[in-house]
C-alpha cells in the first residue's frame, strides 16, 4: 500500500507570496495517477490538478503541479486571499483498485 | 450541470450499520469512464477514501475498511449507496460522495463532489 506524506503540515504565508507544497510517496507513483485538491472550512474538496500537472476546469493558472516518481509538488505562484485552505494530494493505484489521500497541508495567513 | 447529493441518517448507534445514498442529477450514472465513490472526513482530520463503484457494479474498497463496507449502485434511480457495518465512534465523520474519471491509463481525479453529510455514531 502506497503512503503519501505531505509537508509541511502547516505553511504560514502572506498574500502575494509563493507557496510550495510537497507530496512524497512511499513508492513510485505514475504521474498520470496523481491529483491535488483544495478544501476550505465547511466545504467539499475541489479538484485542482490531475495527472500531476494538468489544471482542472476553471482553476487559475497561479496553481501548478509538477513532479514524478515519488516526489510531487503543488505551487501557488502568488497567494490570493481565497487560497488559504487545506490541500491534499491523492494517488490512484497502478493496479486500479485503490485510492489514497495524503494527510494534507494547511496554508494559513501569516 | 452534474450534482451529487448525499442522504441518510445523521445519527447511528454503535454496532449498527450506517447507510447512505448518493443521488446523481444532471447526468447519467451509467456513463463510461466514471467511477462513483465515497470519502469520509472525521472531525478535524484528513480525507479517507472508502470505496468506489462503476455503473456495472464493479467495486473496489479501502483495504482498511473492506470487511465492513458494501457499495452498490441502482442505475434505474441514478443512485449509489454505502453501507458500513459494525460502526463505532471512530466512524463519526462527514461523508462525501464524488465522481471520479478514470481510464485504463489515466486518472482525471474526483471532479464532482456532494456537499457532504455528517454522521455521528453515538448511543
């Protein structure tokens, strides 16, 4: 079973700053099977990135994803007030029979 | 516009079975490449995938919950359902249903989510 470890647990930044969030897998993950979500308090998660680097419909281009193998990154180029939230990575198992979420990174206002 | 809506009891007694239904509107549950899943989130914690189902009835479950989980689909009602048996307080969570888009070689993520429903396990 693949474990996804996200770091840091909390990221304290100011609006306008760049956010870099890490998702590390316990074994190699296909880039085609890696997604990122944003969740705000009291709301359902929202798909941001799929295929490690493709933005979902309607997602601003300040959000970008990258990485391969065991190391993946979500970057928010310039934080907007609405970007302060919790972010989760997710992988779809190569045997097509499992999904796993990382533990999440909270991006909070400094 | 596709919408998902969870429904079911908000309070379940310990040792009983939690039952939830997700109603799909604005689209067909029988479309190819779509899987329909359940995800939960305990208070103050992260997301946990419970399991997913294809319209044909093919399922896959989180190994940690597999012995207690059954997910089924009713294409005539455009619904899919979750049953979680022998619940304890640890099963208290917000339960979400969601659509995922999957092909044999690509995963497009969970792109449509329900608003979530809170289930409390307590006597």
